[in-house]
């Protein structure tokens, strides 16, 4: 075998190795994509399952019907999900400080993911930068538009709240949380 034939065989072997690497890389990418889709479809990251991994359980109120959250707990634009246990159900909601500095509070249920008063699965939202993404339809909405009258797709159901005078605490009436029970049973 002369040098030309050895070089040709070496190049063919390199092509085969490169092809195998591309095939394996493609399989890994497809598997990772499928896992990500399954994670979202099964409700990971914000609603749709009974696992409190992504939800902070809410303690009973202050005796006057108020649930208090410190703004410092959810500053920085990251959505924080909470669950309030009532009569065997977990009522889900979230708080976030939007990029415009306004506090936003809503039930973790989308207007599009409701069949009458019943939540369709997977319900809830995940965060995508400065947007919320509906787990049911995949629509996105700017976080700044939560608690506004701006129409659009996949609007979170508002949860009433008030702010302390110094705007360091959020107060939510337990009765307002309980009013959303029908979406989570």
C-alpha cells in the first residue's frame, strides 16, 4: 500500500468518525429536547403537579386574614411561586417585581387554560426572561403587563393585594386566595 492509499484510507476513516460524532451529537440533542418538552408538558417549573419543589408553602395568616410577603423575597425579576393549602387543595399563585419596579401578583392559572371553572393541564406559567410563558398554550406575555387591562393571550388571573406604606411588604387577604380555589380542585 503506497502513501496515497494510506492517506485516502485515513481520510475515509476520519470522515466516518466525524459522521458518527455528528450522529451521536444529534441523538443527544434530540434526547435533551424531548426531556425539556416533557418537563414543561408535565408542569415542571410552575404548576400542574402536586410536588411542592417549585412552590413555597404559605403559612396561615396573621390572625386578621392577611398573608404577608416581604418584597425583598422576590425582588430581582424572578417569579416566586407559592401554594396555599385549603380543604385538601393547593391554591397556586406567584409574586414578582417587574422590570418597571412594580409588584405583580396573580394566580398560577391562565385564562386560556380554563374549561369553565376547571383548570386544564398543564396549567400555570414558567418564566422566560422578562416574560411569563403559559404551560398550556406556550404563549408569552411581558411580566410588566400582569395586573393590567391590556388584552392578549394567556392572561394570568389577578390576585388582589395591597402594599405596606413603605412598599416593603405585600398583603394578600386569605379570602382572596380562597376565592381561587375552584381553579385548583
